C-alpha cells in the first residue's frame, strides 16, 4: 500500500515514555492510522489491536460519534477556564458517569490522566480526614506489584520496583500490603480460590501504625500493569470490612477496569464491593483525548462542603479539568458504549475469550494463564539470567505477524477493544500460539 504520510527520519528529539528508546530508534514501529480493530503501520500493514491501544480504546478506533463530537466541540467552544467558570458538557458528562457508576458514587472530579486521578484520590483521602477533624490520619497503604501511575504519590503507594527505585525516598508514611500472586492459583479461570487471607495483612499493618494514623488503602481491584492479577475470592470483601472497621477510606484504582473491561461498568459493580473513592481515566474518553476522573461517595464530597460559601472548598484542580473537547469525547464515548451495548458484549464474549486463552496452556514456556472479562495474561518462564527478554521477543515477533500485544516483565497481557469479534479472537490467539511455538 502506498503511503500518504511521510515517516520522520530524525527520531532523536522525542524521548519516548516507558520505551527502550535505543532499540526502538534502530527499528521503529510506527502506526499511521487506525480503524475499529486494526492499526495501519507505516509500511502499510494492518495490525490487529490486542491491547485497545494501552488498555484504553474500549470502543475500538475511529468511532464516528467520537470523531464528530470532537470536531464539533473544537469549533464551538475550544476551551473554558476550569476554575470559577463552567461549561455545560462537563456537567453533563459528570452526571452520565455518576449514573453509570454503582449507587454510592455521586460526585466526579476531573483530571487528565490516571496518574493525576491517583494523586487526586490520595490528596482527597488525607484532606477528607482533616475536614472531619482527624488531621493525624495521613498514612497511605498500597500493595506490592500495584501500579498507580507515575507521579510521586502513585509510585509511593505503587509496588512495581523499577518504577520506584530510581526516584529517591518518595512519600513518607506509606506501607504496602503483600501482592496476591500465588503459584498455587496457576491457570485459574476468573477469580482464584486461594489468597483471601492476604487481606488480613491489613489488620497487621494498621495495628503496627495505629488505625488513627491511616487515611486510605489503595488497590487495583484487578491489578493490570503488573501482569493481570485477579483478586482472590473474598479478598476485596475483607479489605472493605477492615477499612470500614477502622474508619479508613478504601480507594479502587479503576484506570484499567473502569468502562467495561470486566464486562461491567466498574470493577466495584462487578465484584459488588464498594470503595469510597474510584479513580478512572483511559476508557472514559476511549483514549482519544486525555481525561481522567475521581468518583466519590456523597459523604466524602460533603465533608468538604463547609465554611463560607464564597470560599474554595478544595485547593486542587488542573487547567484542563473537564476540558470541553475531552468532555465532548467522553459524552460521545459513553453514548457509543451504550449504543453498541459494549459492556454486555464483553460479558457475553468472556467465556469464548477464556477458552481461547487457555488453549495456549501447553505451548512452550507458558507457566500460567489468567483471565476475566475481556482481559487476559499469559505468563512465560523467564530466560535464565535474562528476565523480560523472552516476552519482549514475543512482542516483537507478534508485531511482525500483525498482532499488537503488551508485555510486562515476562507476562503477555491482552485487553482488546470490546468490539472484538470471535474471528478476531481466533486470529489473535492463533497467531500468538505460533509466536510462542517459535520462541527460544
Ligand atoms: N492506575 C492504573 C491502575 C493504571 O493502570 C494508571 C493509574 C496511570 O494512568 P496514566 O493515564 O497516567 O498512564 C494506570 C495506567 C500497561 C500500561 O501496559 C498500563 C497503564 C498505562 C500504560 C501501559 O501495563 N496503566
């Protein structure tokens, strides 16, 4: 296919995020177009999107409603000040997000990314207790292998070592729960049987510090970035009980699980465990325009609504909080999800997806497969002395074979757009099977 877009020949200026820059720039992988389930590469190939971009394009690519909404909004109202001024679409979207979220969630605070949603949630938790006269509750508890974005609060409560160790001492007053990855759960379909007892560690940590010093616990209800770890049966319920018992806020980081990934609007609804705060981003705008949000319950919000009415209640926010074009994209995205019934679609395809994934069980190097909704992970035995190399080779080879997968460590993660068809699942998993057979 002839190219209608030039590919730049100087790649040195752009310092790419979370990328092996030197490797990439020697053999660049460039996308120049996207439509529904496929990317178009600079060399004219169609690549099947097995990862919804970076877990964000839940409705697939180039969706007409979203494209038109952005175009129209740009011409109508390009930007409105986010502080002390408003515009209708930000309010409309907040109402729609509230209506989509499980019942206790009543308020929506906008950010521009998952990382900012996390910082916002952590700050809200500390400020909430202060507003309630418990200013000594400042400690934050995260979890090993957790990913909460890349800002200082997020990497402090996060538990992915490489994301933390370069960056000094991080936030003080943070502790971590153990992760929930147990080898006895290998090849479990859906939620694993073993591991609920790991939630009891929260009692120990709270006891160590004194409950009256702890502001919040933050976890991903399903840990994505670390390689897709499902919550063991009963685990989230137990975290909720312990937090409630001690007056600690529970935050679910739903940047990946929000907007249909598990076949429900949010993981909180999926597992029927209600935190006090939910962070989201990605699927809120189908990844098309940066936008994130923090959802709070009525009591969390209401704690701030005191003092003189002319006073700002929360000294926090971003220039682009509720940006008009992002709001328009968000509204069109939620309409697209509803119109196409995408969350139900994901739920309906989950069994087919599960069977397809687990058909890779006896392929070379595979030591575990995990799945839920339209998410899956295939864990590979690392090469001796060269961690991550085997999975990265799989990623490169998959790209050559026209499928886009993600790898983290030696784990392959898959999270396709929720518009995926059964034939696409067959292609994705079949091609991945061929890749695995060819790996060293
Ligand atoms: N929390 C969670 C749970 C996430 O998964 C963030 C926060 C940060 O979001 P932003 O928008 O600041 O990137 C994330 C992001 C991957 C991958 O392949 C995962 C994320 C981002 C990019 C790649 O594991 N998660």
